């Protein structure tokens, strides 16, 4: 399969070869120096590695970011083992590439690589993989003050089968894994309350105590006036049953301000209705929702607000691994939204932001793994320039 960037027609932006770079930079300026430093809470016995960050250093050597546009991502962080050869079963795969992943963590890293300010809240094992993931957040300049380590549970693992078309099947090792054991009293509520956007999925709703921690975190964000962003990220093998998955995903549906959903998830939640029918999609639009996004792979995406709706068309790329493509898309749109919430009311701005987000998703499928493939803002802008040249 091929995934997509979009057919980039920026509202009010000239795309002639002479002016395309300055025009794109006027819509998507490159990141400037900012003011949040990323720190991790490590067990004192574990030796830290020296990591070189990707963002601009301040004069004292610490990477700084602007907290006024902070996106806090809540949920799981794990290790994806991706086969080095596509089209084989897990048993047939000769080797696997170890890749950090987990949808909320992917989004946090994606936002930071795009020049935004992000933080991750979740739990990993007090083990080598957990420490590795914490270092990945540091390396990518993600605030990890809300990350916790569990001495009694392992970091989650997922083995990912890649079909020849780049699509995936998962085998999870969580029995239970540390991410499932985050407790409400371990939440960094101060970090949550100062966010512009609080982003989460549904996997953290499957079991206690993480379910209660998730609900408490979202309530704290909502009470503080933070925008709530929800990507259900359906993973049926993790739920006790399809019905429990449907109920769990919908249990928090009406609290979200922004929801990103796939065609497959629309069919699942509506029990088989046509995901391409706008009337079906509108059934999922609750009264307090500000933006509903539907991703359509190579076809691009659809958007729905109270006042307008439409589609941003896509272009095809050769997909190596679609892992993380949806998370890259979310990172792209949230990085734009956090710096300019007016795009929720301005259709032209929204379409520009979705063009950017779709480019993020398209670039991500061209490399194996999620976090390793997430693009920087400069790479995205270069891809946009090539598309309009």
C-alpha cells in the first residue's frame, strides 16, 4: 500500500518556484528558541547516557522550548520489534529491528521534532528497555517529568508483522506491562494543567489502575481549560472482546474537543456502517466537539467542524512500514494547533495545517519503525517544496 502526503494547495499562498520557499515558511515558520527543558526521573542506580539533542541548545547547554504551546501526551510507551523483511510471518522473519514506539509517545516525539513543545506522561519498567525509552525522550527533547518507572513490571513489547504492502499485524507482550500500572497518585497534575493540548488514546482505558489515572488526568486537563485530543488507536487484541473495546472507546468520546479516527475505526464503532458516508461520520460528531478528523490513507483526510467540512486530497508514496503514520499525522496537526488555535475556526488555516500533517504521515512510512521515522520540520518543508515545484 502507499500512504499519503496531500495535494498541497495552500490558501492564499503562492506556490511558484520563485516564491514557494518564502510562502511555505510564512505558513510554517521554522522553530525558534523556546523555554521548557526536558528532564527524566531515573532511579539513582542507573547510569545515564550522554545524549546529543536535536533542538537548539540555550547558552547553558540545555534545550529550551516554549511552554505556552505545550502538548502533553498520556499513555503507553513501548518497544516495537519490526521485522527486517516484509511479507513474512513472525515465525519466518529472520531478524527484527528494535524501535521505540507507543502512540502517545510517538506523538510527543513527533511534535518535538517539528519544533513544538511536548511532554510525555506514562509508566515503563525499571529495566533496560524502560531506561532506553527514557533516554529516547531526552534525546528528542520531550519533557519526561511525568514518566514513572515500575520495579515490579516489565516495559511493554510489541512484535509487528509487516505485510508486503506495509500494513501491520501486532503481537503484544503485556501481562501486565508497566504502562498498565500507572496510578492516579503518580500523575504530574501541574504538568497537565499548564498544557495547551492534552492528547491520549484508548489503550490506557483497558485495565486498572491506569484507567482511573487516565480519567483523572483528562478531568484535570478539562477543568484547567486544556484542549482534549483523542485518537482511539484501536488495537482489538488488547481488549477482552470487541464489545468491551467499543464501549471503552466510546466511554470518553463526548469529553474530547478533537478526535482523529480512521475509516476502520468508523466501521467498528458504527458496527459496520459505511465510513465514506458523511451522514455516518456525523453520527460520531458530539455537540461539544470542535474538530473531527478522518484519515484515509492514500486518499488524504476528511475534516468536520460545526461550521464546515471537506477533504484534503493525498498523494501516494511507496510505503515501507506504516507504523507511526497516524501518530505523525496527529503530531503534525497538534503542533500547528498548539501554536494557533484559531485554525479551528478558519478553514483556510485548517486546510494548510492538514496539508502539513499529511506530509508528516507520508514521510514516516518511508522508514521502518515509528519514532525512528518521524520527520523534522525542515524535512517536511522540503517535501512540501518538492510537491509544489
